[in-house]
């Protein structure tokens, strides 16, 4: 499996939680140039909520 970390050339959201006891990690890169990363379950949940509200399909007008 290749590197799934989003980049400007391949934007998106990537979340990882290798085991139930490990903290989640996440990174996001939008085609608009915005990027963010988070470590810890609560912080990653916030990252996902921000991505859904402001980037991804929401950023493209739902298209």
C-alpha cells in the first residue's frame, strides 16, 4: 500500500488509528491550499468536522 497522506497534488483527508489503545492521527489538504493535522481522538474528530464543514465536498459546493 502506498502513502495515503494527502498532498496538494492529491488532496483529501486521511485518518489512522492503528489500535484501540493508540491515539488517532489525521491530516487534511484541500485543493484550495488549506492544510491541517491532528493527533488524539478528540482533535482528529475536530479535524474531520472542520473538513466536512469547510472543505471536501462542502468546499466544492457539494459537487
